[in-house]
C-alpha cells in the first residue's frame, strides 16, 4: 500500500504528494448518516435513507525526522483551521486508488520512553467526497 499527503496544503500538486514514512498501521472507517422516519402509510414500518457519509483514515507509526511526509504531518500538530487542510492519496495493493481533500488531525507526535522513537499518530478526515477508482481488471 502506498499512502501520501500533500506537503503544500490544499494547493498541493501531484509532485507535492509525499509518502509518510514509518507508518505501522492503517485503518479506514466509513460512517453513514441515516435518517429514519415513520410514515403512516408504512403501517408501523420505518423508512430509512442514507443522507451523508464520513471517511476517516487512521495511521499510527513512528516519527521520522527528515522525511518530507512525516515532517509535514508532525508540523500540523499545533496548527488549526486551514493550516490542517491538505490532499491525500492511497494506492491499495490491488491497484485501486482513493484520493481527495482532507483535514489532518494529529493525535500524537511527541513523547515516549527515553530510548523510544517518538510516535506519530494521526487521522485523515475527508473534506467532501473522495475519489475512489477501482483497479482495472486483467482480461
């Protein structure tokens, strides 16, 4: 899997997307907003409609000082507003891709035991609908 973040915020171009080195775990959560209602004509049965989605990607690893992607993410730890907004891209092992605008929410970028490498833990929270492209099927 290849994971990258834009190092120039929302103005990042393809060349500005850098791998965040030394990440050890990666998880994706998709949360749906479902609205329910009980119309009289449904005779006691509820109706439901998906009215929104939220995508969060969580990464955990080690701080790698000098790596462009790792340094960029760690540098957002004490920022707010649009200074936390950037772009991201993921290429999955099957060749499918996910990309879009996001907010970086750094959870941990400092600390540990005296002999430990500092952690780097953060969430990528999609800002709007990401673009998912399925891998092309070999014929």
